[in-house]
C-alpha cells in the first residue's frame, strides 16, 4: 500500500510539473506585439484641424516621454499655426514648429507615469484646404521614446493612418 501511495504522489508531482512547464512554454510562444506610435487622420472643421497622437502595446509601464527631433515632423504649405498640446496628464516640455519650413519637433512627457495604450497628445493647426494622409508626417528615425523608467523604447513602428483608429 505504501508503494502505491508513493507512486500516486510521484505521478501527481510529475503531472503538476508538466502542467507548469506547459504554461511557461505557452507564455514563451505567445507573440509579443510591437510597440506602435499612431498618428490619427486629420479632423478639420471651419479651417481648423487636429491630429491625435497615440500609442499601442508599449512595453513595461508604458511610454512616458517622446522626443521628435526638429525636422522629424513635417507639414505641407496649406497648414499653418501648428501647435501641440498634451492629453491625459502629458505636458509639452518644448516645441519648435516653423511654418516657413513646414517642419518642427517637440518633447512631450508625463511626470509620473506612462501610457501603454492610448492618446497622449494633440496637434492642432489652421488649414486653407483639405488635409490628407502625408500632409502631416512624422519620421521614425527622428523619434525617441522612453518608458516610465527612462529606458529607450526600441524598436517601434509608426502607423500614420488614413482612417479612424482603435486603441485597446
């Protein structure tokens, strides 16, 4: 009887070990979503427009700072008076937006946390015509993002949408 009990305990331990390893293996095989910076389509009414910046699938505590080098954001000639504002506790630390060059850069940050999925900034502007995909553009090579522990988020993709977007 004692031998049978030992085998039952041993079998239960082996089954637990197999289930535990299977769970770990499933976690390892789950694809990791790439961090994505999203530029929404422009919404224009009465000559005033806006584009929303958002992130999706940011690692760890989320994106807490984004820096776009001067020239990393470009916009066409019919767009002017460009400004950027933070959303949801994010603040603009610096910006240089030059209508003459049709280019600019900015730094937006949150002092105490990051965002994993969601909006963080809005670009507003005046326009004398319709705004289509590419009229306001960001260049991924000119963008740096940090998470809430000041660790560089890389790699990430840039999604400049021609349609509405959904963030989890």
